[in-house]
C-alpha cells in the first residue's frame, strides 16, 4: 500500500492522504438513497413523534455533525463507518435547513430552491478555481475535503427544497414522485454511459436527485394517504429499517473494502490535477529560486486499521 506525502516539510494545504471518499459503485448509490430516506423519516420522527421541535433538533443535529466531521477530517483515509455516519447526519441537517426556512421563516420553496442552487454553484466555482477539478477521486487534502463536504451539505438542502417544490406544485403521489426522480437519474446514467456525458457532471446531478428520490421513498413507506398513497409503516419503523440496511452494507464494505478507490486512480487524478501549491522562495548565490513541491508516493509500513 502507498500513501501520498508531501516532499516539503511545510504542509500549507493540510495533510496529504489517501482518497477520503468511497469509489462510486452500486453500493454507493444504494447507501446514498438509504441515507436520504433516513434523513427524511428521522427528521419527521425526531420533530413530530418525539416532539423535539424543529429549532432544538437543528441545533442538536448541527452539533453532532461538527463532532463527526472532526473525526472524519482527522482520518488519513476513507473509513466506511465514519464517512457514512457523516452522510446520514448531513442528510438530516440539510433537510432541517430547508424545513426551518420554510416553516419558521416563511421562505417559499421557490426562493429556497433558487438560493441553494446559487450557493451550490458558487461552492463548485470556488472549488474549481482553487483545485481545477471537481473529481471525487482525488480528495487527498483537507481543503479538497472541506469543499467536498460543503457541496454535499448543499446538495441535500437543494434536493430537499427542489423535491418539495415539485411535489407541492405538481401535487403528485409518492409512487409517481419515485418514478419521476428515479427516471431522471436513469436518464443521467444513460447519458453518461451511452452518450459520454462528463463523469463529474453526471455524478453531481445524480447526487442531487437522489435526495428527492430518497425522500419520496421514505414518504411512501412511512405515510399512508388516500390521495398520495403509501404503505403507512410509520417514521419509526421506516427509520430503523433503513438504518439497519445501512449498517449491514457499511459492515460489508468495511470487511471487503470493495469501495476503496484504487491507488492508481488516485495517482492518475492527482497527477493530472495536483493540489494547489504555494511557491517557496529561497536565496541561492544571490538569486531567488522558486520551488514548487508536489506530492510524492511512499510505501507505508503497514495499513492503518
């Protein structure tokens, strides 16, 4: 195994590390949809069933998210249980951001959808301006990881607002919503594999759409309405069922490591789009010499964990 280290002793951009996020596989998308479903049902369960209230729940979830992100940022490689724990909490927190704006501050879904779309576009623009790539195969510095999680947060907030807006304006049933958002993701997948749509663009478009898809699945399973349909399992049972499925898949991935990004892919990505480096100036024989230190690969003594 190899790790990415910095040739220079100074680490102005944070630690060099193995890719901190999972490879995009079928398991990735299944767990992502499960997480978004839990984000919808758990938010309803904590707010309505347990009576925590929207504001108190937002503060508590935000505090938990800060703690989990602290653990995630301290790791030097992708650890499934930590990564997916952050995603679950981000999904709840992103849902609560939109719900707070709608319920507590009377911000229309049209406004919040446009706002979150603008914020997300800005995050992507700044990320690309600094790193010259939005690829998830090379999340090997703390700064790239910070951009990644910021983008993830606002994809959940945007997906919540846009999904609720579509459901509200179109007045659709749960099953119809599942078919629409699932169909949209299928179109993106077809465009990527058959029409060679850009891989990074395809990923982020699908990532945004999995949020309303997961919410529709959650509503379909937990709610029962004569107009909109649903299985009526309740938010408690639905949340526990999906959390159990997430735990089972994460345990499987932790054991098999099937979603680890191959090292050669990380090397290729970081070679093509190296992390931004500061230029160090030194005096040599009366002249200024500029040195730009690139990350290099060194064998690790043993694999962590």
